[in-house]
């Protein structure tokens, strides 16, 4: 099991107050965590940092159109 006890969770600066947000913790060595901001005690998806970086880069490049 991955230890997320030191995770520093943050939301995007573009988040609004509608509660439809995710939070990311990218301060841990070897893992990036992703969770629903409405269910902070709920499940967490984890990614390898390289995979997360590739996803973020692809998103910024418009690979996942609206």
C-alpha cells in the first residue's frame, strides 16, 4: 500500500465553488495522487510521475478536445 500521509493536496487555481473538483498531490517521491475534493477520505488514484507529466502535457497541448 502506498503511504499518502505526507501528501499535500491542492486544487487547480481555476477551480470554482461548485464542488466538481479534483485534488492532486505531487509532492511525494515516486507517486502522484488524485482524489475527489468532495470525498477527501475516499479512494485515491495513483500514477507514476512520468505518466502524470505526460497526461498534463497532452492536456495542455489540446489532445483531449472538449
